[in-house]
């Protein structure tokens, strides 16, 4: 199996985990505010990876761990953690003022934002991939937005800011992941993100230990699976995957969120939503087809 295919399969698994995690996040939100929930889940995710790291070491990783790598690792972890903190905050805050469908659609517009920002960073995108980006955006619209229900409100603007920072998060990972140990960078990002959330919580939220205990099951799922496993797989996978292709595959998060709703919450799919899912899948399949000429990155 090629490194590229292996990376894409990791991103596919990540999108499945993230899609199913919406149920856990919704349940956790019934007990805790967004800053408290994100703070606790990210600290637990960091501790989880801290316990796992010793079992994942290999000789190639140890050889690469010189002083320069450690400095890059710390900087990458901090920047990733701050981007994740800002994106997560605006997403949770925006959801309070808009519908879940619109929030999901606007968030996953990182599929369009990533290649646009990439152009300013000198990253070329082929015509085929641009076509796939547009096709996926249309699919996301059909999947998430009901006819005649798309008006721009305060919550939508907050979610749009969130999408920009998730795009920056993807591009930051693209920059740092080939240079450092992905698992360790992920561990640092969780502690930075968790600490930032808990610090902000001191000024904007209050919570009791009993509320954390009541929400412990969804917190643990979000912490270990969505954060610990999901974001770590993203960092490892992006070492061998173009950021635009990565954003396309990760946009399947919306599809798997809908499927999780069907399986766990007995929700049903309309013909319009099925069409949206099909368009996204088609876009990703086309993006994976080999090209006669590969555009230089």
C-alpha cells in the first residue's frame, strides 16, 4: 500500500470518527458550556497521547529528534493548538445562534477555503481538483441546507470565522507534519488548546465537578476518539497528502454525521440529502484518480 493511499484511508477514518462524535458533543453540551467541554476533552486527549507515545516510538523517530526538531515540534504544537482553540470556540458559540445543518455546511466550507489560502502560499491546485472542490461544496449545500432557509445571521458569521481557522489548522499541519513527530505535535496541541479553553472559561463560564461527572461518557468519547485518535490521524496522514485533497476527504465528516444520526438517533435522509452525499463521494473519488500531468506543489 502506497503512503498516499494509506494517508487518505487515515483521513477517511478521521472523518468517520468526527462525524459520529457530533452525538457525543451534543450530549456533553447538555451539561457543560463549550469552553469547559472543549477544555476538559482536550486535556484528557493530551494525557491519553502522553500515555500512548512511549509505545509508538521507533528508531527513525528517535534519529530525527535533535534540538532543531524539538523547537519546530513545540512551535508547531502551539500554533496548531491555538488554531484549534479559536476554531472550536467560534464553532460552539455560533451553533447557539444558528441551525446545526447550516453550521455543518459553513464549517466544512474549509474544502473551498483551503485551496484559496493555499494559492497565496504558493500551492498550485489542478483544474480537476478545483472541479472536485466545487462539486463537494454543492454536495455539502444539498446535504446541510433546506430549500429557502439560507439567510446570513450572526451565528453564521461566527461559523464562517470557525471555517477559516479550521482551514488554517489544516495548512499549519501541512507545514509542520513532515518535519516533526505527528503524535507528539498532536499531544502538544491538545494541552495548548485545553489550557486556552480552561483559561477563557474562568472569565466566561462556570461549572461544577458534578456536571463533568455527568458528562463523562461523551467527554471521554470526544477526548479519546474525536481528539486523541481523530486529530492525531489527521496530522500523521497529512505528511503524505496534499492539503486540498485532505480537506476534501475530511469534508465527509458531514456525511458520516448524517449517517450517525440515522443509526443512533433514528433520523431519515431526504432525496436532497442523499444527492448531497452522492456528490461529495463522487468529488472525492474523482480527486483520487491519477492525472496525466501532476501539478507541482
